[in-house]
């Protein structure tokens, strides 16, 4: 992990983007962390990072977990059976191109 002031990152952004391939770069202002540069390998990875840091998405996940804990969830097999009956696309594929497990 590397730590650098915002002025230095601004002046040498390309170098810091390259450095982020080796690990996160913490950007500071007045000695306090204000951002982190992370290297990403794919669009899927960007989406994972964005969703992990989205308060709205995290609230949806929390509500869903609460529903499941109360026994109000839809069983996995029932969910996919309903999707297949609806004519929507079949199960998503994993990053390796295989269908997700049932």
C-alpha cells in the first residue's frame, strides 16, 4: 500500500494509476485519507466495488436478509423455476463462463 498527498497524485496521476496495480494507493489531504486508488481487471470488478460501496444496495441486501431470517424468502429452486417460466434469460454465467449452480 502506498500513501500520497492529493497534490502529488494530481501531478503524477498516470504513475499512481500504474502503482495501484501493486496495491491500493491512499490519497491524503492535509494528512488525512480522502480516497483510495484501486486497480481493476474487469468491468465485473468495477461493478462489485460500486455495489459494495452503495448504501442503497446495501440497504436492499439488509432488508432481504431480514425477510429470509423471518422465513419470507423464496427458495432457490422456486426462484429459478419462476424465471425460466417467465421466458427471461436463463441463469447467469459465472466469470469462467459456466452457469451458476442450482
